[in-house]
C-alpha cells in the first residue's frame, strides 16, 4: 500500500511538472533572431553559466526581445548547467547524473543568446575587454557571475587528501570511491570502510546522508561484510549541524543521522588531514581512508584578475546597492564572487540568492539600455530544504517547518518545479518511481 501511495504521488508530480513546463516552454522554444555580437550596438557579455549567469542572460533576453540592436553573449568553460540541489541524490543512485544537467546552448540559443565555451582568464574593466582562452572579447555591458571554488582555509594536507564536493563529477567520484572500498574489502586487499565528511552545513549533511543510503544498498551485495565494519562520521567546527536552520529542524536532522548510525562531532575544527585520516584541534585523530571536504567556499580567483575592480577582505568584488561593481560603469557582479548586501546585511552564497540577484541585474541592465534607472536589490529569504535520504528531509519555507516524510515531499515538490525543463522533470520522476517500484540500484558509472 505504501509503495502504491508513493507511486501515485510521483505520478501526480509528473503530471503537474510536465503540464507547467510544457506551457512555459511553448513560448520559450521559439528561436529569436539576434544581431551578431561583434556588430551589435549594445554588447552585453555575461561571464559564468551557473544559476546567476544563466538566469541573468535568460531574463535579459526576454526583457530586450524587441530590441534588434542588443546582443547578449554568455561565456563559460562548461557547456552545461548543473541543478545543484539534486546532485547529492546522485551519490546513492536515486537520480541519474544526466538528469540534473541542462545544455546551456540548447537553453540559450532559442532566446537569441550567443554561447561561447571557453575559460575566462582576466579582464581590463577600464578598457572594457575580457581575456579568454580564445582571445579578447570587448563589451559595452558586463556581468560577472563566475561563482566559487572550494576553500580549504589553509588546512595542512586537506587539498591533497580530501575529495571535494563542488560538481556533479565529484558526486560520482564519491560514489565510486565508496564502491571501490567495498570491492577492495571483499577482494582481500587493504581497505578501510571508515568515511569522514568535514562540514555540517547543508552540503555536508546531504552528502553523508547520501553515502549512508548508498552503503545500505551495498551491504546486501557483499555478504562477507557487515554494517559493523562501516563507520560514517561528520566533523563540524560549529556547535551544531545546519546552523542556518531553526533549532527544531537542526535537532530533527541530528536525530535522523544518529539513527542511521552516523557519528556527529560538533565543535571539532580540523587541524590537518593526511593519508590516514583527520586530526582535530583537540588532538583527537579520526582514522579514515576517505575524507570528503564540504566545509567552505571562496570566490573564484578570477576576481583578482579583473583590473580596475575593488575587492573586499575575502577577495569578493565590491558592489553597490544596485549590484554594480564599485568604480565601474555598466559592470555588474552577483553570486559568490560578489560582496552583496541587502538592507545592510550580507547575503548568503546560496542558489536562491544568486537567482534573485540575477533577476535584479537583468532588470537593471534592461533599464540602462532603455533609458531607465537601476533599482536597489532587495533580497527575499525563501527558506531552506535539506534531504537526509530515506524519504526524510527538513524543510523551512516561509516560516513553516516540516521534517520527516512531509519535509521530504516538500523538498521533492519544490525542486522538481525549479528543475526547469519538462523533460528533466519527467526523467527525475521516472527515476524516483522506478526506484520505489523495483528497488534501488547503484550505477557503476565512472566519470573521468
């Protein structure tokens, strides 16, 4: 009965998601004619194809669809946009990796946006020129949305001995590492089924929950091993997990992880990492063959290579209330690479913040082009959603707090809607439905 109920809910999500997405896509799939970037009267160059850059280009293209003198070009070293909130579900195979990525060219070209796949090397903002892997690009308006990279905060050995979690490839690498350790164990090779996740924020909690779910699937496939040989641990520098969430939800998440056999070490700052595991500032050693770092990020180093830009102490681009780069005309920055504030308070480096900032930047650029005045950015907190696997999540949306099965249902509904493309929605619902009906399986896919 439970499976049939779950399948019914999944089918309902599929119908709703497909209907909404198809209605939206009918208007968006028409290819719009646009002038050549190099010959356009107003050239808008967007650096970065993540949530921030992609949303900026899409919203701006729609706002200026009637203008035949404006051309938009987006540059990124990758040709796809990864839907990050669902990436941890790739670890236990709950969702196929291909179903959480969208082709940037396929999304942008129908809107009249030119896409160029190359890396950004630097820029001279005074000369309005960006250096890329295929040569210099000039612009009239510039948007810098180049995102973040993992920060190890100078922790000795961390960069050499930790797996990071900043891409879809990393999620597959983590899954592969766990499977390899199990294979080594049954083959009689030296092995260690102890795993440490450093960082107890949303990413760390979702990663350790994904690994736990993966291990639950693997154990029956390896009869010579037992659950007692496996040890999962989270090391968090702060005094609690998920510090950005309200206390009841933090407690619910911690209780769930402990129930799944995961050890929690809070108030535990990592002093160093080596080939044998982790050393804490208390002097305690956490032996492990696999250490995964999710403890922090820093702005893209490209920020320091933008001549004419001003940076704050953390290396982020300084911007004004309208998200314009300080001291520059027609240059905007958003996301993790920018020091954004709203109402005098710093904005967290989250996907929801980047999307809101992107819409504000697009609107302000459209205002500049059409002779209007840019407006100050106002951030609106929407909530937090964290999945812990096994149909359990903690969700905090518009003041409402949900945990357990209800929180998980909300997590799936919200992110299924935000996934964007109706085909991806259908694929993801299919993944969930097949898993519920036929049972879980672990793809042995390796991305190199």
